[in-house]
């Protein structure tokens, strides 16, 4: 029996009202107005990264972070003030050490936009959790966890079951090395769409929601008129020993939202402001936030002017960063941030070459017909040094993967973009340094393949394997069966070290540091000289056309059967209900004669 602890949390309205009352009463009592009403063991911060892209679009990356310090001796450890209560209770109820959930719509175009601001950008819904306990216990807890998250975020996560759940051993190993216990499970729904009913509960977890702070800029009418949208949340335990508290740890809950908008779709040309882009006013900082910033990223020499003058100016991943501290604007009207493009071509696109990632992955299906097919994945290394990667691919049970058909070849490229010339050599076969293959079970688990590879410098590596298509029951097909079945993306993971990134490919226009790693180091105060960050790249989805039955046949059979039954029933019913009588032929003849005489 699990003990239920009393829980309490200040609502957003109550938190804002408490701050307002405290700021009014404090001057009367001769006290300084408080900056927040957060509990001593909780903190909240909000940040917005705005970056004009090379093709004229704009990247907006919202990041909200809650941190709750672990204190076993504290009797109020089960009381919640800023930290979302429902997330804390779910993690406690289902023995979760690590949790990640993301909803993505649209493909990230790394050729035009460079590195993404987040690691998870696979289309659809992805749920990943590390759960403690035995195998049977973990299976039950995983089912309960997905159902709970489905209710919290108004999503179809309850459709995650054994047929689309994998247990990765290699790709997400960095969380295991960090000392987190439990078994990691990952579920993927490639057909899950993203809409405002997912955004609304996501916003409600913020202390100030959409009333003030950076969250007030979350205008759904603009956020969903986009080219790319990725909304995620993650829960993990972090070590606070580096902060001068030996042995201390905290629970970190991060909410991230990344969108790519086109200002020209809103009638904005060369010059525009943040309020015009989001069609709302620039708000004050959230009263309970310890940090509230808006950071504008610009490529050096792009001719971008940012008005008004920023609170500070620094660099981030080779980009100029203008930092606006919203907490310093207390008592004043928040200033609107204006972006002026001195070079008209910048706002129209193709003025500045995009900074492309060092590693890219693309996957597509091969073959034709309804009996067999194949998958081909291309891994491109644009850097000057070899890169060690971990590759994860998963196919549903009805695509029967044959591991013996796996073929890996690498070929040098001139610039990492196009195939190399003939004098650079023929494709060379590669052998993975480690591999793990889990066969599928019909109507059970999917097939999983994990590989450890080393991509040569300036090369393109191709993975090919074959599969057979199984037969499905007609009840297992979706309503739009002729469209095909969506298959989730492949995932490539590799370690990015700051020292190696700054010397690898910098002269070729490649970014010296992945943007997601740079943002994490900036917000968490990690050392950029020795920090190692794991980068994950997702491939595109692909459609698998399965043998499709003639769905009109059940209708034809039902119609024919009903006709036969109707005829048979009518005949039998007449035979059973009709009264049969034998007439005397002599008597009948005499009666006719009498009638004729009359």
C-alpha cells in the first residue's frame, strides 16, 4: 500500500496576488519588496532565444526551468509551491528517475537552419522514461505512466504499448553513466499531431501561465502558423555538488518550445519587433522568476541592428548574443525589442550561408511490391575528424527485419554534401565496433537494431538492410489503410566536446558548438572548455505500404448473406405459419355446378 502525502501548491493567480500584496504592504512596514514568493528549496527561471535564420525565417526557443532541491529531512518535501504538483506526484507514483516527453510537427531543415536548439526533433510524439523496479513492475509502471501523461497533456499516449515500446541499451547510455538507476523505455507515436489542446495544459504548468512573463508571448495563433514546432518537457535529477553544496541534489523540470516562423506570412518585411511577430505586447517578468531574459542571436557581419540597447552582449556558439534582462525593468514599461535588417537580402533569405551541423542523417524506404522492401540510411560527417556514433533503428513487428542483410559502406566526399569524385576511391565496407539486435515478436515487441560506428572525416556512410512485410488482420489496418503505415525515425547519438568542436570544421563554415549544447551550458553555468554534451539527430519518418485487403468484400459478403437469409427466412416463415387444408374434389365440383345453375 502506497502512502499518500498531503500536497499543496500555490496557484498562478494566488502567487501573483501574493506578490502584489507583499509589494504594497512592504513599503508601509519599512521592508524591501520581495522578488518572489518561492519556497527556499524551489526556483523558477524563464528564457527566450530569438534567432533570424539564413532563409528569412525566425527561430523562437522558449525555455522554462523549475528546480526543486531534495531534502529528506524537510517535512514539507511533498508540498509544492512553484514546481508542478502533477509532475512531481506522477514521478513519485511511478518510480521515475528520468522522464522526457516531446511533441513535434514538421521536419528540421538542417541545410537551411543549422543545428536545432533541442535534441529531440523527431516528428510525432516521443515518451522516454527510466523506471526503477523489476521487469514486471516496470511494465506495469510504464503503462500507468503513459496513461497518466496522456491525461495531463491531452494526447494519445495511452496508445503506447508493447508493440511500439523499445528498451534502448546504447543510444541513451549517457543517462545510465550519470548514476541514474532503473531501466529506460522509449515509446513513439509517429502519427501523433500537435495542436492547442496540448499547448494549453503545458502553459498551465507555468507559475504565471500566460498572464505575465515570457509565457505571455505564447500566442497560439502565431505558434501554429509555423514551419516547425517542437514542444517538450523533461524531468531529471541533477547534482548540486559543484554549487558548493556537497552531496546535494535537485529535481530539474524543464519545459521547452521551439518554433520556426516566417515574418513575411504576417506581412512583416525588413524591420519588425517582437510584439509584432507574436501579435501581443511584451510583458513584464514573471514575479516569481529568479531569471527572466530575452536573448537575440545574430550571425557576425549579418547587418542586424537590435533596439533598444541590450543589458549585456556576449557570444554563443559563434553567434552574437544580445541579452535583455526583464527583471531590471521592474517599475517601468517593458521595452519592445526591434530587429532592423540593414541588408535587405538577409530578411529575404540567402544572404548568409547557414551553419550546417557536422553530422546529418536521412532515411528512406526502398523496394516495391507488397511482399518485401528495404531501408537505406545515409550518415554524413562534414567534420575534419572521425566521429563515433551510436545508431538506433526500430521497425514494427509486421516489417520482419533480417539482420544478415545489413550492409554498411562509407565513401569520401568532396565537401560533405555531394558524392566524391572517382579519384577519391570506391566505397569501403565498415564493420560496427558493437551491435545489438533484438528480433520482433508478432503482435508483441518491435525489432530493434543498435550499432556503434565510426564515421570517417568528410564521408558519407550508407546503411542498407531488407525486410519482409507481414500480413495483418483487416481489423488491424487504420481507417486510411491505403495511405500506408508511419514508421518512426532512426536516432543517431554522438558526444560533442567543446574543445574538439572549436577546431573541427570551423574553417569550413560549420558551427563550433551545437546550439542545444551551448544553450544548456549558458543557462546552467557549465564550463564550456571541458563540458561534454550528447547530441541526438533524428531522421525523417517513412511510409510502409502493406498488403491491403479489399475492404469492400465484407460489405459484399454481408449483403449477399443477408439476401440469402431473407429469402430462406421468408420461405420457412410461410411454411411454419400457413394453415394447410385438404379439399374434397367431389364436393368442390358439386358446389360449382350449383352456382352455374343458379
